[in-house]
C-alpha cells in the first residue's frame, strides 16, 4: 500500500495501526475492496476516522466502539459497517453482553426494528467469532 | 403522579427512580409537559426506557449515556432529547471531554453537520451547567 | 392563482379542491409562501400530492391522514408539515384521541424522541384549534 | 416460553395474544430468532409494542396497521418488519388495495424510492399469501 | 403501455421519453415490475419525476444526476435506485470520475458508511457497463 | 488561528483557502463558534472536508455544491449547513434558478416536506443576499 503514502505520513501510519488494532482483517478487506474503484478513499478512510479520530485521547476505545455500535444501529443504513464494528467492539474488550445491551437500548431511541436488525447482525458476528 | 400508578408498580417505581437519577429535573419536565396531551405516554416513558432498559445490568450507566448521546447526535432529529442526555451524561459521571469526543466521532458515521449540530447543543448545556 | 393553470387543468382543479378540503387555510399559506421562490413548485404540490394521490379511491381520507401523521412523526424532519397534517386529520374527522394514539405508536417504530416531538406538535395544534 | 414470565404477567399475556392475533406465525418467528442472542428483548418486544401499545383502545387495529405500514415504508430501513406488518395488515382486515394505497402515498412524504421499495415488499407478501 | 394513458397525455409522453433517455432499460424494468402490484404508480412515476421534473429547463441533466446520486448516497436507503441513477449519470455524460467524486463527497455530509456503500454500488454498475 | 496549526500544514492551509473561497464569512463563523467547545473539530473541519475533499480535481466546484445542496435538502437534518451551502452555491457560480431546481428535484427522492423546507431555507438566503 506504499502507493497510498502522502506527505502526511504520520496520520496515515497512525491510522493504519489503529485500523489494524480495532477492525483487524475486516478493515483491511474494506481498504482492498476500494482499490479499483476509489483508492484515494481508502487513504482518506485510514487518515480521518482512524488517524484523526480513534487515536485521540479523551475517550477510551471501548467507549468509542459503544458509540459507533449505537449510532450504526440507530441509523439502520449501515449493516456492513455495523458488522465490522461489533467485531471491533470484541477486539477492544467489550463483552458480548455489553454489545447486546447497547443494541437493545437503541429500541428506545430509534425504534424496535432498528434494534432487532442490529441484534441479528450481532448474532451473525458472534457466531462467526464463536463467542 | 399517583394517578399514573398501575398494577405493575415495581417497573414504574424503578423507572421513576432511574429517571430522577439520570435525567434529573429535565426528565420530570418532560413528564409534566405530557400531562395534558398524553399522560399515558409519560407512564410508558418511565416504565419502558427507564424501568426496563436503563436499570438493566450488563452495561454501566456511563456507557449507556455514551450510546444515547452518540445515537441522538447521529440521528439529528432529536435536539431536545440530546440536550437532556448530554446533561444526563454529566449526571452519571461523564466528563465534558468524553461527551465532546463522543459527538465529534459522529462526524465519521453521520457526517459533519450531525456532529456540528450536536456540538452546539453540548455548548448550550455546558454553559447552563457552568462546566 | 390563474397564472398557475396549465393544459392539465383537471388535475390542478381536483388538487386545489382536495388541498382546501384537507389542509384548509394552512395549505393555502404554503402555496402563497412559495410564490416568490418557486411558484411552479406550488403547482406541482397541488397537482401531485393532492390532485393525484389524495383524490384516489381505495383508501379513505381518515386513513390517509393516519398514514401521513405516522410517517411524518417517524421521519422527524418535517415538523411544519406534521403540524399541517395533524390539523388536516381533525378536518377529515379523526378524533384528538386517534391522532394521539397514532403518534404514540411511533415510539415503537422510530423511538421515543420521535413520538415525544410529535406529541408536542400535536399539543400546539390542539391548543390553537381549541380541541 | 415460561422462562420469560415476570411479575408483570398480564402485560406479557396480553402482548402475546396481540402478537399472535396481529403478526401470526411471523411474530413468533422473530421471538424465536431472538432466543439465543437476546431472550429478554423478545420479552420486551411482546410487552411494550404488543402488550402496551397495540392493545390500547382509542385507535382500531386497521388504523394501527396503516400507521405502521406508512412509517416503515417512509423510514426505508426496516424491510423485514415492513414485510411482517403488510401481512399483519391483511390479518386485521386491510384490503390489498388499502395497503398499496398507503405505500404509494409515501412517495409524497418520503420520496419515490421509499414507495417503490415498499411496493416490492408488498408484492412479495401478496404472492406468498396468494392475495 | 397504452392502458396507462390518461387525459394528460403530454406529461406522460414527455415523461416516457425522458425516462428512456435517462434511465434506459433500467427504467422500463421498474415500470414493468410495477404492473401487477401498482400499475398506476408506474404512470405516476413517469409523469411526475420524469414528465414534470427532469424535463424542466434551468438545470442541465448532468447536474440533475449529480444531485440524485448525491441524495441517494446520503440517504442510504435506496440502493436499487442509486444503481439506476449511477447508470443514468453515465447515460447523460458524467464520467466515472465525476460519479466517484460525488459519492466520496457524501462522507462529509452523511458519514463514511454512506459513502462506502455508495462506492460499492458504483463498482457494481461500472463493472456491468465495462467502464 | 495559529494555535490550530499542526505538522500537516499544507492540508490545513489548502483547506482554509477553500473554506474562505467557498463558504466565505459563514465558514469562518462556524470555525469561531467551535473555539470554546471543540477547537480541534474546527481544525478537522478545515482539513478533511475542505483540505481533502473540495480541493480534489475530478469534479468542479459548481457540481460539488449541487451535490451538497441536494444531500442536505434530502437529509432534512441540517438546516444551518444547508443555509451555508446555498450561499456557497451562489459564491461558486450557481444561479438562483439552478439552486431552486436542485432543491425541487429532491421532492422526488426525499419527499415534498424535504423539498419545501429546503426551498424556505433558500428563500431566506436569497433575501439576505439580495438575489
């Protein structure tokens, strides 16, 4: 991925490490899938969300994943990304129960269908991870 | 509010305590504002979100407020409730910085306008609370 | 509004009658407010939603207003139009109670904030109408 | 499902009856699918939407299903639940035509794609039901 | 499709020509798919979006497709229609690069998941078109 | 704003120039309003949307503003940002008519309320700008 480097190498490197630590292989798969359609978007995805946001102090990674799982469940338009971030939640130390509670709570703020659809995504991720 | 009691007194009582602890006066104001339009909805609001959800074990209240602040910022359709829950976040021990980080992160998942509008709601709440 | 007439006079006339019967003065105010920004949009608003949709057989006007009140409450992005259609619901024979129940039910499908915001819009309309 | 019973048996029993009457087997399938991921959410789904909301007087079941079909079509994020509620609409006496009209009307409030996607869900349900 | 004709033949004819020019076969497929569920909706789809809107002067077709691709990407609830309009963008002269840039920009306004999902729809359309 | 500089000065400088050229004073007001709540978010807002996205080749600024106006109108949750970008559209050479057409077209994709609310925002901006 050296072709993606730019003068702002530190953000890219920080982002790449954060992406690997948080999303694991799933993050790399998204980056790879972008190669022939929008390679610059892969770079921006690494630099801004991961290089700029997830590496900020002030909020621990577990809370950051609670926030992301909650938001993606509530929006209801991002099942593939919710899947990645439920796995990311496990990666950074959230328990299965904490993830399920976060999703259930969204019934209050975005309705039961949003929570149901989120729970079924979680069911799939937990099965694949054997947790 | 004795007129709201029903056979299921324990959920209502648990919910009322949770609402007071989490939302403080702001929660009671919402309940009061519903009295002449939909008093039963005030009871349901106390029983389901607060009696059933926020009192569940498995996710601490700080994480529950991170989830709610994230979701309401991302949805962008619930400024009055976001205001209540930013105050609730402070009530249950989130720092000003943790709340700001949660909202900023939503730029990644729901766009910059959602995060900006959330930050300006937070600014108003922090000013009112003197934090 | 003769300047808005077009070859398709029957849709426009049917729509204008439907708009007046359903939305009353509030509909006319919207049409007037569009005059200096997008007069053609006023014509399209009369022709498509009112001339083409609300005048169709197969669903009575009361049910049409239940559908509209439900959808606008759930979307949460259209308070001015929800206000017009809560008044329209009263115009076509829905009771205050039926409107409140429709909005409350949206807590299940779009979350409590959506329902709360809808109820407060209804409260305002009922106060203005003295019902 | 005796393991789901709680002190508030009447809400659960009322909800279970309402769920069976309205959603039929489809409702039970959702409850079953939740068993190994979030069994408590199955109980909450029965108690709040069905025990608390659908059993309320003040709005007939046909109108409640018009409201739900309208809202889920407009939101556009809940195809599985829209499917269940189009079938539920038929169960409580809505005609095929009334359901189609409700969905078509959403073009006005949520755009043509929302209405189109809703109509294609309805087409699938009607085919399965042979109506 | 003569059964769809109505007194307002000019709008229908104008719309049919615009639909064919912009959406090509994909538009006709949608119209055909509506035949047994909601044939009138096929007529309305031709008359309002295509007969009334896309044929208006004041904004060129390339800009109209930029607007539609942007909006459908941002909403995130209309993948089938986004697919049709990415192809339509190519039909009216947008380059592959202009379409990719439009979708990427939506990361700013609707978040990275919306942009990612839009890019993957574009990837599929470009592959099918061999561009 | 020297306190906002970081090692990645070129993105920040490029972004600041783009922000000034596109959004004019309105952009600076947003940056200033963030100073006491989230100064880093002001920097990120300049660097990512303006430094990284708007300065990319491959789509002209007029088309970028058509895309943004369309998306913000369709989402319906970002009136303050829509206001800024309708003014930005005028700044980069869109005519009043092109902006109105872009917003009207959103009735097709996000419904009439979204288009109406967008038109009323435009009316306000045009009045303030005297166009």
